[in-house]
C-alpha cells in the first residue's frame, strides 16, 4: 500500500518534530491528528499506484514487474524523479530547520545533544543515499563500467 511514500512519512515525522520543538505546549486531538497524518501518505501512494498501473496496462505484455519501483516506467520516470528530488530537499530543509533551531536555542541538555545527533545522522543518510543508490543502479545496468567483482 505504501508505494513510494517513505519520504512523505519521513517529512511528516520531521514536521511533527518541528512543531513539537517550536510549540512544545500545544496539544492536538490525537485521533484526528493521526488520521490526517495517515491519509497524506496513503493518498500519495494511491495516486502513484493508479497512475502507474494505468500506464503499465498499456504495455502489459512487454515488461515483467518484480518490484514496486518498476511500475514507474516511460514518461513517468522524469516527473517521479523530480518529485523525489523536491521531496528530498523539503525533507532535508525540515530536519535542517529543527537542527538549526536547536543549535540556536543553545540548551546544553543531554536530550538536546541526542536530538541533534539523531538529526545529523538522518540528514547524512538522506544525503548519502542518493549517490549510493545511483552507483549500484549504474553498476547493475552497465556492469562493464563499474565492476563490482573480479
């Protein structure tokens, strides 16, 4: 069901943390809040699944689908890549704004240091994931250019 909605969920978690850091005393109706936070990634996933399935139905005899990522083919690849780049930038800016806010707050508690450390790790993983994935996809698609074995 969660077809390529991991970044959306990560952005929502980051937005939730940002709201918690900026407005620590605000309380929400938990049921409505969780339903709202769940509908966004489910809607995103459903839209991409419907669009991808309708495009795949056209070329049903020419491609075998092994993973959910392979649904996005042809002219859908470029918009999907741009959407992923925009989501990554938005996710990094969300976590970076929390990181900057906590650094400017200059609270020396161990909790703040743990949060800053966790945010740094999240941002490093996000930044390093794209080149790593690109390397392995290139090695898989063009093995003679990037030999992984002898």
